[in-house]
């Protein structure tokens, strides 16, 4: 039998979450494209492009979309969710640190 905490942790695997976010963001992104005037996207470095990909976003996503993807992942990987298992809590903390780094880089690139 799988430990309930283990099952919860497995359900929150990053790959599955990213796939889900990509699907949700594709829909919201397509809607946003239809509503806003077309402008050329700002140049994006390879590092920033990878960060957008981790968040499941296109490189021309708005700051609002970036914030939404960031907050969703933070809620899923918050270390307090894994208080019963210090090893998993440490892993979650590492994920949070990476997400904070990504968010800071993207917002800095956007000039916000």
C-alpha cells in the first residue's frame, strides 16, 4: 500500500503539473491573442525562454499569465504540504527556490 503522503507527492510531480499548465495556458493564451492587437514580441534569451517553458507559457505571455502560472505552481509545491516527510519537504523547498528564481528573472526581463 502506498503511503498517503507519497501518493500526494507523486500526484504533484512537476511533469504532470507542467503538462496541465501548458494545456490551460494554451487556451487562455489563444483567447488573449484574439483580444489584443498583434505586436512583435520582445527578444527573449535562451535562459528566459526555458523559464517560460517551465512555467508552461509562451515567451510573449503577459505578466498576469506569468503571475498566475507562478502562483499555481507555488501552491502545488508549498513545503508545508509535506510536513510529515522532511525529505519531500526539502525537495519541495528546492522547487520553490527554483520557481522564485524563474519568476524574478522573467519579471526583471519584463521590466516590472
